[in-house]
């Protein structure tokens, strides 16, 4: 299965700046174009404004200056996966996944096929009536992703969703996320601190400077899809990781 073809610009970020009330300047002069079908990672040092940029794109935070434009059809459907699963502890896996549709007024019976398909796509078929306290960290994150996908978003934003997971679980979820992206053709923006994760996942990596965050480098990753676990041992992958590590070190100075 090949990767989704890059299409027309879906979101354009122009001259974006963000200064918080306490005077912290998180972003300054960010220009970025996100094309339909892209898998784009934002890579940068801690505190460089990656998460702030993601939240501005999602409409959860307002910029101090600059603008977010949706050239094609106006602001589209957005799915957001946070660093923590943020599941409702009193609700089952099924009801956690149902939440976005419930807020849209979709009846349970009408929502059921979409919820069952989303859970199945993330290996959660047998967990619909389980509560979050009964799940591992990796399984909780799968539920969080299923919930973000339930409205069939045009743009899927992920803010370091796998950072707290063990390496084996993280690798498996990387591979599962890529398989879903290839199958559905979403546009993905993925925030990470990990050079290795960003190279494995991405068609394109934007490296950001230390705070206030700006775009230091914009790099196409020409490794072919589909990408399986064996890629992590290939010389071409190692070389891309070395290149990105050097760019990240320079941006963090």
C-alpha cells in the first residue's frame, strides 16, 4: 500500500506569533504550509512552541499575530490527540469513543457502526465495555486515537501521543498509525521530540528553533512506504536520523 499523494494546501500558517500573558514568547514568525494527505512532523527542543502551534492550528489557542488559513473549503474537521489519553474514567471504551458524536447530537444507534469500525481499526474490538482503569497505557492511547478519528477528520493533530509509552508499545503504535494513515488518506501533523520517531513516520519534518519557535528547516523524507519495523535497521534510515539530529542540534543552539 502506497502513501497518500500530497494534494493542494489544506492549512497555511503565515507570520504566526504567540506571546502568553506572563510575557513568554512561544512563537515568532512561523510560516508553514500543510498539504492534503501529508504526514508532517514538528520536531524541536522542549519548550520551542510545537504544542502551542498545534493548539493554534486546532483553534484551541488564539495567536498574538499572524493567521491560519484554510484555502480549500474553509476550516475542516479536526481530530486532536493529546499527550495524555484524557479519557473519562467513569465511561466505557465505547462511550469514550462515542463522546464527539454525542456532542454532535448523533444517536447511539446511528453512531454504533462508526464506533465499532474505529475500535476495530485500532485493535480494540474486545474492549468496548471495558473501563479506562482496566487498560494499559498503550491501550488507553488507542482509545484516545479512536475517539479523535470518530468524526472522520480532514486533519489529525497528535501532540506527542506516545512519549510516555515503553519503546516496544511506541514502535507498535507508530506502525499502526502509519497503516491507518495510508488506508484513509488523512492529513497528519505529529509533534515529537524524537528524531527516530519523526523519520520513521514522516513524509516531511519541520525542525523548530528553541523558544521563541520558528521554522529552522523543512526536510522531505524520501524513504518509501509502507514502512515496517525492518526499516529501523536500514542504513538509509540511520542516515536520515543523523541528518535530522544535526539539524536539531543546530536549531537548539
